[in-house]
C-alpha cells in the first residue's frame, strides 16, 4: 500500500516539474539570464539598466514579475550573498513596476 502511495506522489511531483519546465517563456529565461550576468560582474547595477533589459526582451509588468521570481531563485543558485540579494531585488522590483501593464503588439521588439 505504501508503494502505491509513493508512486502516486512521485508521479504528481514529476508531472508538476515537467509542466513547469515546459511553460517557461524563453524570453523570460533570456531576460533573467542577462540581468543575472549584469549582477555577476557588478554589484552596482542601476534600475534603468534592468529596465532596459526587460524592455529589450519585450516584457510587460506581469512577465517582469515572473522574471523577478526567477531571479530570486537564480541568485540563490549561483551563490549570491544575502546582502547582494537584499540590494538587488528591490532594484529589480522597481524596474518591473516601471514596465507597462501591456505591450503594444504593433511595437517592434
């Protein structure tokens, strides 16, 4: 009986992991990767630089919030110190707040 429950739990977790990996927007990934690279090389990344990266990848506010969540996890994975994360995440959130709610579909990306 415990084997059946264990298999069911493993199947549910496997399904959730696979669907999460498949639903990640490549533009979100690219924006998060580029912002993370900025923070790897410098600790004084300006809010305007983060905003420029998000706009370059055509992110709106909801998508920018997704990028911010991805960055929080990635900062931990690359071993950023707590002080660096505490300094970086408010800048990311302020940049996301300056994004438009929607992106005009006619604008070039």
